[in-house]
C-alpha cells in the first residue's frame, strides 16, 4: 500500500460515510457501488485537498475521478507531481 493510499483510505473512513469496511475494499472497487453518495464525495474531495495541499481542477470534478481508491490515487499523484 502506498503512502497516498493509506491517507486516501483514512479520508474515506472519516468522510466517505461508507457502510462497509474501507480496509476491505480493493483499490479498484467502485466506491459508489460501495455506498459513496454525492455529498460525501464532496467531503472526501475537500479532505483530500487539505491532506495533500492540492486543488482539484474542474476537469477532475467528476464521478470518474472519485470512483475508486485507484482513480483517486492517480489524480492525487498527478496533482502532487506538478
């Protein structure tokens, strides 16, 4: 597990309001199918911005970016690389 993934999972636990165990989710599991709602995804995004000191650009503000731990990890990696 990457350092980013651990932080992402922690944020999902605290802000994702998912009914199940976030630790049991595969990195490619669909977070929306696991119970992530639109409001919670905004809370997750804001927590990610704070944790990684980034701002998600408008092009990333979509369901696909926040659909799995892997897609969130890729987005964060892209934003922190710049």
